[in-house]
C-alpha cells in the first residue's frame, strides 16, 4: 500500500532493536483518510473469506480493525489488557510478551463475544515476533471458533512472525498492508 509506505518513510523512526516507531501514523495519532483506506484494502484482501467477527488487541489494533469491520459489516472485539469490573462471567485469558512495554501483557476477552463455530479474522497493527497474534489465535481456538486469517498493517518480516505462528499450529492466510524486510542504518526496505 503505497500511501502507507510513504507515511512510514516520512514519519517512521527506527529506534533500534527492531522497534519501529510509527506513533504519528497509528500508535498515538491517526490520519482518518489513511485509516479508512487501510480498512478498505484489508477488507479486499479477505474478501474471499466468510468473516463473522474481527478480533484485535487494544489499543493500536482497534482503528484498523474497526475500519476493516465497517467495510465487512461485522462486529469488532478487542482483547483488553486489564479486566474491568463489568467483565463478569467466563473470560478467555492469554498472555503475550510486549516488545515495546517490556514484559508480559495479559489479553482478556469475555466469552460472550466470541461464539463457537464463528469465523474470526484477526486484525492488528504489527506482525513482528508473532507472539501477540499467536495469543489472540489461542483465544479463538479456546472459544472453539474458526480462525480464517490474520491481517496486519505492518509486518516486520525479519522477526519471523509468520513462521512462529505456523509452528504454533496457526497456518492461515496472513496479509500485511506493508512488509518491511530490513531496518538497517535508519533505512526501511520494503518487500
């Protein structure tokens, strides 16, 4: 997606250790026109799949999940990182290490929002090590729902997240709007 690549080149920062800062694009500030375009593109990538609902992780996955869900006309469920007092009843809980927060982060989804045999599409901001996406996929599996695919805004291919997800037993279609193959010397190389 050229508009997204252009924004990453203009505004993204390589913070070292494989960390890409795109706070001005996705993780802190959002350009509505770009986000709508990303949702349309993501929905087109999964147009051949029957999707009943989208699952993401709070907070940066919500915007691309929502714009995709608008096009697909399905609800979005986001995994919470803290359990509010309103989350009563059965809960799916997984943990995933956070590269940017340093440490494990809980991911909680109320069982009432993912139903058995539903077709669930995961949409999130990044595919790096694949550990957050694998945790979300385990939630889908725990709900006895069907994971039909994974879509991400940015894939950092050098972190091997696709292979990690496949080795964890989640061999589903994975699409990225932009794939970065290298972030050496302050430069971004795209697939």
